[in-house]
C-alpha cells in the first residue's frame, strides 16, 4: 500500500464524513438546555411559542410534540401507525412510527430558543438550501430531538436518532430534518405489522396542511422499506439532511437537490444511476443480466420535488 493510496483513502473517508450527518452536525440539545420527555409510548407534550410559526399559510402559537416521531398543530396526535397523507390533521412528520421510550430506550428533548449560536446555524443551513433567497434571521427556533429511541413494544435492540428544527422570522418559516449517520435502524413497531422493527407499515416522512382539502408533501420512500435508509438521502446533497420552506401554500423543497436521492430499490438485481437531483434531472434504473425490468426505467425530477412515476423492479 503506497502513501498516495493511503492519502486517497483518508480523503475519501473525510469527504464521506463531511457529507453525512454526525452528531456534531445536530443542533445542540441535552439535559442542561432542554425539557425532556422520557419513559412514554404514545404520549404528547407541547410548547407555547413566543413567535407564531407560519405553516401552509396559517399562524400557529402552539406546537404539539408527539412521541411517535410527529409534530402537530391544533391538537396532539396519538396515532402510532403512520397513515398516508393527506389527512385532516396539521402535521410535520420527521419520522412518524411507533416510538416507545419505556425501559429507558431513549429520550425526546425539546425547547424553543433564540440563542444567537442557533440563529446563526439556522441562517447557514437556510443559505445552503436556498442560496438565492435573502439572508434569514430567525426570531425563534424550536428544536426537537429523538435521541436513541426504541420502538413498540419496549424494544431497545435497534435505536433511531433524528432531529426536527422549526425556524421562523414571523414571515418565512423553515423545517430542517436531520438523521444521524447510521442512526435510523428501525421503521415500524410491533403493533404496525412489523417484526424486529422492520416490515409492516413503515415510517412516514413529510408535511400535511390538514383540513378538508389537505395538501401534503411526502419524502420519497415514506411508508416503504427504503425509509430505513433516509439517513443516506437528502435534498441538499448532505446525506441525512433535508431542508424545506413551509410558510407558503405548498411546501418548497431546496432547489439544489429538489427531489432528493431517488429510491434505491431492495428488489435484487436493480441498478440505479443518476448524477443530479435538481428539477429535470433523470434517474435511470436497469436490471442485472437475466432479470427483466417491470415499470418505467427513467424517472424525471419534477418541479413538485418528486420523481415522476414509481420505482420499477426487476424479476426473473
Ligand atoms: Ca409509541
Ligand atoms: Ca439506516
């Protein structure tokens, strides 16, 4: 092994660690600053906000923090099995699935803050995601962290760590989802058809305006087996980081990686290739020799922030 090779190896490892979300990339959280929510299954708590959060054009002064990886407005939501959007409730779902922190399996931390270090970090993230927008100075930031949480029923053999950040200046509002590198290890609880945290009805990730004619945005892979790899996907080209503007009538996804990483399929023999994830990018699927592709082989990133069609699969 020569020196040049070692250097290359080191650089590639460094690059990988920069393009994922280690715990140091999370917004600061912990016992000393946050309120905590521990030893619960389907319960909820709430924060009264000092500055209204504008979501789908509506002002909200209270945010409910539901243990099951879900924030809601107007009311707490107990649902532990994810349901496909649209729904009547007003929801932000960083990872809606049956979290269970009994038996010491994790903690949910939450707080509202206007600390200058946090406001600057938000400003940097918004500048990364929306480079053409004017600088953003949050009046208030809500940080909710699901740290090493287990799944129903009282399972702690697989744990998930993720964070949801809400930031508003009273006009513009943004939501940031962070998924720890290697930090998503289960996607369903025992009461949602899952076994050992896998299968059944998987976690849902997205936004739902609520009301009778709800509009919504679902992150690719929601309620599919692919959601277990959400920490490897992104709409800002940093694996595990997703950033959205949420105050308008529609959710606005970052233009730098609008559609996020296309679904990587589990069906054997599928080959996926793509270069970019901005609007009009294409993702091409093919199959290994001996398999036939079922469905469309090319998907296009649409301005809505979704890849066209559905992922194909390969069969013999
Ligand atoms: Ca639960
Ligand atoms: Ca994972």
